[in-house]
């Protein structure tokens, strides 16, 4: 197999032919050795590499890699030990000739060429005009993704028309790549956001835009993404990400406010969960200064309420008569001036003590009004400062802000509640003299960083985000929070123990209870939920109503009550003695032991994971509060994920490695991922714009975003490292790549031959025995294929119909008869009937994931 050496070196075309022959026969180990030997014998390796790549076929259907990619990868590896192979020493003419030849190879049909060729041939040093010509060429052949990536890598953003690059990407549902394109270019960021906003107008014509890009072929899923509701979500996310003023995006802001009005109508008149005062406050803020929104308000009131109410608001905003729906003007004429006034009355004299029915239904704040201190000045803050910062003190911490209903990306805190035993302090951050003073910021920083003061919160990450938005100085000098116990993590541990059947304390929860979050925890521990009526209050109004003050104080003080009850007898709740030892990354010992015991049983890994972790969010021990995996390693089958439809390639790779993966179809909405994550306890893997929406629908740390510009293999490595997955050879192909099942039926060559015969799929059996087994099918010293999976007995298969109990029929027609002489054993998925056998694909996967593969002392790998 060695090439014939010539005086001037090996002929690159001959070497390429030899490599192609080995590639076709899947003799990967020999192919690698031949490539390395051949590179060293080339007279001019840089010229020879281009000659070989020019003759390599492009990507083929059903193939995940190409010969050209293999050659490039091996050349890059070989070049590390041959640093003298560079462009140095060449004349400018010779250098440019090589660079232009390399540039011509960067096309859509040859994925994986771009980075190595850019590095090897220093393409970034070419004249800008040459680089721009290639970008235009890529776009003209429909390589929009490649054009964007190439432009970014050679930094051409300032030279190109942003819309020409980004519009095709957005239409192809590759907005994350467009975001990467404008990164570090503030002006381009504004133009991108304004572009998206221009698509939010009612008469936007998508077909007219598509005609500008005739090479684009869009699926229904891709066209469905171009609608105002989804676009406005991306726009608001980008405005926050790029720090862009909302005034640049009038269309999306208007759309959000329209949606907010409709939501407010539903909460007030259909769900009846919002008080009139709260509803009125939010409506006025939403429609202020916008005639179109005021008209919409009146129209919605006609639909949701009654004509008199619609007439009152029409009068308030002087809505023109020609913009009113039928009946509103006549009603306005029939009512007196007094009747046309919007009811502005509130209940400032509402009693502090609640009604008897309220006491029976909800948790009650055990404090009199005089123990609730509303702080608006520095003097007041200084007066009570020591009560909160006293060493050994336990402080309940909560924050409130005005609900923006999607019109504000990150709300700013209006009120900070600090509860100590017997008192609650409400810091009014709407009081300018208090909120903007450095002493106030320093007080909060001191409190949050003092390890001698135990702070209690619930889902504190959202509070801290809003706090940083309120005080940017906290971002400049980041907080190092110490002594903080997030009761969300305790609640998750509590749920795990109870759902696992180990609880020793009975807790009454109403049948069909709709409580969630902190209110559910309060109900489970203290017996009654929180009254959340004031949750959507306008917390920026002053003075605050009695109901708002009572709600704010109760939200913080209940943290103390819950903590003291749990601390008094933690074992009764299935919790460890030290509640502070619980975090999102540290499961209780009892749960860890239970999980180990479950693994010893004969149930499937998937069943064991479900029974030990319970429903969605119950396996939080696998994830830290910041979304990172705990340091303890886990096996691939213990990781249960759902891949968004943008990461189908990643999903297939992870299944190949033994991870329990559900993969969304192209037609599935992104929210399906959240539903599966909640119901089956899975972690969401997504990319780009859906991340913000999906992570808000699941528990903290249950959603991971990947870089969509990375190859699926690199994404898979990132996931394995992120979650500290310990990958071994026995995990490879331990799960069916087609249906995610991890149970196989092992069938001998004789049994497979018999089944094929029964189906009439073997025409001449004598030919099988005369078939010569080709050399190099698998190396004799290759890693033994021994998958870590469940093995089914023959009793699960009907010998007449070749169907499994679940209904799947063996896909015998997919087994080539010529395969029988070489393969002694076959593995059949009991879930879908797909047939697998040991081949060189197993070796390729071992090679691809060598960097994260763990081998035991008894395992020997032939991989380099």
C-alpha cells in the first residue's frame, strides 16, 4: 500500500487515489497511517494538499464526514510536528496563487474546510477585494451560512451590507448566527434590531422579501418564525443584549403593548384575578400618550366589559368619534358628566387585619402594622441598619418591581423587603434620595456579602438580575454573595424526597391545587398558601395601598416561618440537619443512596432515573444553580435531555453516545421542549433565540444553550464536559439512534440467515458460504463492541411474524445478504426493529470522541 516514491516526491494525485481507496473500504487505521506517511513524502506539502482536496468528492447523502475533511484534519495534526511547512520563503506571486486556490475550496459543498484552510494558507492576509469577491460568490451559489462565517473570520463586517448577509440567515432560522455576525459592532447591532422591527408592521410582505433571494428554499417551520409575535420576542431580547434604546423599535414595542392590553383584559374580566385598582394602574401606564392603544383599549372594553365602561375611557382619552365602535358614542351622549368619570377610588383606609374568610384560606402575616417599617430616607435606613446586619441574624429577602408584561426586558427594583424576627423593613427604591445614594447600595452589598448573616430567598437569580439593572455599579464590581440560602433548592429537595415516597410527614394540599413556587412551599410547610392578588401590582405607585404593604411584608416574612419550621425538625421533611448544605448541585444523602439502590435493580436506566428523580425539575442534583453540572461524574444513560429542532444533529450524536435523548421534529413548536422537560424531568438543549423563552418555563439550570455555528460533534463534546459525563467504550451505540430505546435482542448469524430465508430475502444460500470475507473490515486489535444496554430474551419476539411485543417488526430488508459471512452477531432494537451490527462506524465514533473517552485498565484502544 505504500506509494511509489519519485525523485521529486510522491505524486499528490496518486496519494489521493490511494487514500480514496482506503476511505471507500473504511480502513480508517490504515488510512491514517498512509496519510501521515504520504504528507512527509510530498515535495511541496502545501501544493500537494490543495491538489488532493481539489479531487475529493463533496458531502454525500447519509455521510456525516468526507475524505477531504479527514485529509485536512490529519494534515493539521501532521503539521504540528512539521512547523516548517508554512508560506514563509515563497514569493508574493507564489503565495497568492496558493491562497487563491485554497480560497476556491471554501464552498458550501465542502463543510469543515474553512478553518483549516484559513489557518494553513493565511487567507486573512489576502487583499480585501479578493475576500469580498469570494463572499459574493458564496452568496450567489446559495452558501449564505458560509458567506457569513467567512466574513466573520476575516473580519469583513464593516465592508459588507449587513442586510445582504443577515436577511437570508434570519429567513433560514439562523438568527443566532446573525447575532454573532454583528457582535462587537454597535452600529450593525442597531441596524439588525431595526431590520427585525421593520418586519413587525401589519402590511409586511414576506413573499416580496423572499423573491429577493431566489436561491432560498424555506420550510414551513422557517416561514412560521417570521411573524410579529415571535420577532418582537427576539427584538426585546436583543435590545437588552446589545443595550439598545426602545425608541428605535416602535413597531415591536407597540405590538408588545397591544398584547399587554389583551392580557390585562383577560386577567381582569375573564380570570378575575386582578383587582380594579391594579388593572387601572397598568392600563394607564400602557396606553399613555398613544392614540392607537387608547382606541384599542376602548374596543377591548366593548368586548370584555360593557358600553358604559368603554364610554368612560373613551371620554377620558378624548378618542375621536370616527374611531369608536358602534354604540360607544351614543352611550357617551346618554351619560352625565359624573357618570362618564373613570372610577379612581381606592381603599387607603383598608384595615390591616384581614377578614375571617381570608384567614381561613391564606397564610397570615403574624405582625402588627407598627412592625412594618417603610424606609424612604437615609436617616430611616441608618436607624434600622444594625437590626439587619447583626451577626447571627436570619433575614428574609425579597424584591418587587412593576410588571412590564414583556414591554421591559429587565425590570428595575421598586421595593426591597428585609424581614427579621418580629419586624419587616421595606426599602423604597422609588424614593430618589434613598435609591440613588451610595450608602444604600453599600448597605445592600454589605448585607449580601456578609457570611455571618444568613439570608433567605426563593429563586434569587431573578431578584439579583433586577438589582443589577437598578444599580449598574453592582455589575462593575460584581457581588460575591455569601451566607445565602435559596429556599427554592430546599423546596426542590423536599419535592424529591416526597415524590420518592420517603416523606415522614403528612402535608395537606388541596386537590387540583394551582399553587406553585413559594406559595406552594408555604402551603406544604405552613398549611396555607400565600395570597398572590397583589403580585401584579404597580409597585412604582406611591403611596402603596395597605394590601400592597401587607403582601410585600408577608412575601419576605414567610421565608423566616418556613425556615424555622424546617430547621426545627428537618428529618420529618426528609431533609439533612444543615439546610445550608442543600444547593442545586448537592443532593441529600438519602436521595443519593436511593438513587444508587435503584441502579442495582433490574429496571432500565431510564426507569431508574425517572423513579429516583421524579417529574420535571426533580433531578436538580445534577445541575448547579448557575446551570453547570456538579463535579461528580455521571454515566451517559443518567443524562436525560430534550433537543430543540435546531439541534437534531447533536441529538443523534448524543444518542450514539448512550445519552437518553428526545429530539423535536421540524414541525414542533419550541414550547414542546419545555413540556417534555417538565413532564419527564429532562434538561433542554437549545440554541439562540428560543433559549430565553425556554429557560423561563423550567427550573433554574434546566436549559442549556449551544453555539449553532459549531459542528454537532463539537456540541456533543461541550455537553459531555458541561455535565461531567463519563463516556466509556461500552456507552457507544448502547442506545438506538432511531428511536432512543436502550434494549436490544442479540441474534447470531445462523438465526439471522434463517429469518432472511423465511422472508425470502436470500436468493441463493450457497453464494453466502463462498463469499470471501474482505480484509480490513475491522482491525483485529480494535476495541471490542460490548454495549452497556438492556438485553432482551428471545421470548419477546414472535418467531412467525418477527414482531416484538411492543409491535415493532424487525427491519430484515435493511440487512444486506453479503454481510452475513463477515458479521457473526446482530443487534436488533426492540423498540423500532432496526438492525445493527459491529463495523468500522464504531471505530470512527471512538476516534471522534477520544478526548472525552475513559478507558478502564482492562480496555485497550487502537485509536491514536
